[in-house]
């Protein structure tokens, strides 16, 4: 007679055996993204992967189907929480903002902040986007650059843009401090988040000291700007995001105190710039590799009024460029891995996930699932026509997450990226220098080498 107990159902989840002592740890360390793709091909849409030595072994339940992603992120969201080790390390480093908060804290923050991210409000940030994009084009021309590393340039652009929107005139200090210190914080969080055992943060170890100094510097610049604004008083006319956050209040939720303001600023500064910079890097890389797609996108941009800076009202007039961006985000999602931890045992896509399990929902894999995407490795913006989008499962493409924890800034990210790409494509033809880019799945997707593109000024832009 077959055992029908929950433990038997758990044991039936397939997965790679790996090495006797380390499981799949070496494969994950060498190339976690390819390891997950192979796991889906070999074992199906729900896979159990173990890594690490006995006694310190971690077990990950990976969900590779669109239906399973919807169950974890939306329909059963209360049972799959941000309680894993990585989110705890992020919380300790950049505070309890929208990215990491939960339960009543999250709901209160979301209610206070959501009105600042309506489409109408976000469209008002378009001028800051095109100002920074235009400044970048001007800097390239002044420097006489013919080859640029778009990975480095888009990170800088996205950071300066979000800093301008957050702080207005205080952009320089904030952008410079985050640029200098965030890589240290990011590497520290990732290392601790993936390690089975960590020494206390209070121990005077070199890594702890470096991370503490970096965190203190980023906190200090935010605290200084907040204190100066509060001392000067904010007026109803001030429209940078810090001023709007400072004024956000309701009878039910009160308002954000100085520490809460800082936590939100850090989320927007750090998560908001790195993800958008990544998406733009790979959009430009793919355009530089596909001249026929680039030419069609430029024709669309050129149909806008000659010489006029693109605005939020032009977003709907750039449908093909939007498809290019969406396809870049399919192939290179800025958040390639989404982690949760189960509270109680739950069925996901026909498999029983145990209570207390670490669960991984990877857009990187689902965006390449052959049941959802024909020839999934091919760059094909036409996948995102309205008709083809409507015919697909809602969770076939989810670069902004999903369910009630979906990214609050997704409209802003699309607006920023499309308008900035329009400014760049109007000014330049792009040709790939680096045809392959090395990748690493950290807290976000990262290009570990250069992504160089040769620029040629277009005749009408000279």
C-alpha cells in the first residue's frame, strides 16, 4: 500500500543528488542561473535542491511554472513570507522599508506611499529622467567618447535620476555616497544571505567593519538631508519625493518619522536605481547586437516631433521601444530570483511544500520556460504585442514580482527606461563591442564584466 502521508509527498519532489558531501553547492556557486535552468529541464516544474555539508545543508524548493509562481506570490501570499536569511540581512543593512517590511508595518507603509506612485504622479518625474539622459549624451560628446561601458553608464544614470527625484537639489552628495558605498553593502548582504553560518555582525572582523562603515556613510547622508529639510520646513510647493514622503499622512496611519523616512529613501535609492540600470544595460546591449531592431526603434523615436524632448505623454507613442524593453527584461530580469519561506505546508503546482521551507521562484527560469515561450533564448520584441501578451499566463513575465508585494515603482521604471532609451537612440547608433556579458545572480542580476558599445552620432543629432 502506498504511503499517503505528507512526508511521502514531500519525498516525491524530484531534484539533483549532487555530491555526497556538498550536494549541489559547487554547481550553484559556479553558475546558479544555469544550474536552475538544468534543474527544470531534468526534473520538471517543482524541484528540490540541497546544498552544503551535512548538518549545515540548506534545501531550496524551486518553483518553475507560471501557475506555481502565481500561487506563491499571489493566491497564497500570506503563507509565503519574506522570512528567509537573505531578506533578514537586507533588512539589517538598509532598514525596514517597503522592500523588507511585513504585516502591519508593510500595509501602513504601502498605504502612505502608494499615492506618490500613481501614474499621474509618476508622469511628473519625466522631466528629471530626460534631463539626466540629455546630460549623459552631452557628457559623452564632450569627452569625445566612441566606446562606452553601458553597464557602468546606466548604473550612474539611474542612480543620479532617482537621487534627483528623491532629493532635488541635493543630488550630488547622495548619488556619490551611494555609488561609493553600496557595492560594499551589496556584497556583504549577499555573502551572509547565502552562507549557512555567519559570525555575529558585532564581531570586529574586517568584513563586518567595512560593511558597518559603508552602511553608516549611506545612513548619514540620508539623515543629514532629512534633518536639513525638517529644519528648513517643507512647503506645499516642494515636489521632490522626499518632500512628498515627509507630508504623507492619514488619520489611520499617521506619518513617517525620520527613521522610517530614511528606510524608504534607502529602498528607493538602492533598489530603485540598480534594477533600472540593469534593465537599461541589457536593452542597449541587445539593441547593439540587433541592428534591424535598433533601426525600427529609432524610426519610431524619430516620428516624435523633431528636436522635442520626449515626455510622459509620448510613452504610448513608443510601443515598439516598450516591447524592446520588455523583451530585454524577459531575457535579463533585474530580479532573477525571488525567495520566500513557507509558514505552513501548502500545495504548489501539484506538489506539497513543507512548512518552514525556503522557496525560490526564479523569473530567470520561468521567462525561458519552453511551454510559455517559443524559442525562448531568441531576442524577439514582437512577443509583446497586446494580442500576444493577452494570450499568455499573467505570470509568464513578472520582472516586477507579483501579487500584493509587486514593486510599487514599476510604472516609474518603465517610464524612466523608455524615455531614456528614446533620448539615447535619437542621438546615437549603437554597435556591440562586447558580444557576451558575464553574469552573476546577486540580490539583483549583475554584469560582472564590461558591456561596451561603440557610439556613432546620428546625422540628425549632430
